[in-house]
């Protein structure tokens, strides 16, 4: 199945795009999507312990499953205000 | 104008105050506000300007969540939060928060609670530009369900 992955701030710069399509195996969790992405972009790897994630613009745990067509987002630590 | 907004245009505390006061159901006896400004220096380096990036769709939901949390704790208060995106110059406002309530204590508390929660969970990122480089500021790992973080925000609000 296919998901849209949105990336922000430093993660966006590492990947070189704010939004990419990714093929992931059926039943994949957010963690699987992230690990596949980090395998292709090794500079992402150090963020594994500090990212947050979202599915369809709602915060979600990395253990959460993703579905075909979902918008997945990975967020580095936030710094608003 | 909405009370909760992520916006590229310059912020107006006056406009936000008006909309918050007008949308408060009960009597308003106090208004507290916070304006966060872009500082021209951070950790000893001169900052030229900042750029803010947001995940807009999620950020709006998070602002609504912060509003709900504040309302659960301080039911008589109304809050408005406007966060700027894009390039923001030194001295300009990056965030405006207004809280209105029947009494001053709740207005102060809600205003402080809101900025603490923004720092913890709002999906917005600050890109600092210096004379000789740039860096993304990375603060808190956002976890809206982290009860300890929420308690800490509440503690600071009531200090």
C-alpha cells in the first residue's frame, strides 16, 4: 500500500522534500514507515528517539498502524512560541 | 477573525483581544495577554531573523485541544492564540495569546498555561538565521498525552 509522508523543519531538509509517497507493506505501523525512510536517508536515524508522528493530521503513537492513502507526518521536536 | 489561528500576516494583540472579549459568554473582569517577540540574540549569537514553519492542519487541532484543556480547568475563561508563520523580523511578534475571564487570577493562569502548552505540543518549528549560518531549534518532543508535561504547565500557570 501507499502512504503520503509529510516532513517538517530539519527532517524536510534531510529528505529534500516536504512530501513524498512511500510504498509500505500491508499492516505497517508508523515505526515501519519511519525505519524504511531512515534506511533510505540515514541522516534521519538520530531522530528515532525524539520524533513525534501523526496520521491524517492527528498525533499518533509509532506503534499505530497506517492505512492505504493515509497522510503520515514525522515531526522533529517542536519549537513554537 | 478566529480566536485560534496559524497565520502568515503580522499579529495584532488589539484585534485578538477584541475577538476574545466579544466571544466570552460570562462577564469579563480581567484580560491577560502574552506577546512573544523575536529576540535579536540567542545563546550569545546575533540573530538576523526567524522563520517559522507549521503543520497547519495539526496545529489548529492542537490549539483547539489547548483551549479545551484550559476550559476544563478554568471554565469561566476564554482564550485566543495566534501563531505567526514564515519570516518574522527581530522585534516582531511570533505569538499572541489573550485570556479573558471574570477575575484576574483565571485570566493570568490561562494565558500562562496556553504558552506553556504551545511550547510543549504545538507543531511549529523555529529556524534561526545568523550572520554566519542557520539552525533549526528543536525543543520538546511533542506528546499531547504526556500527563507529566500537562501537570508542569498547570503548575507554572498557578505559580
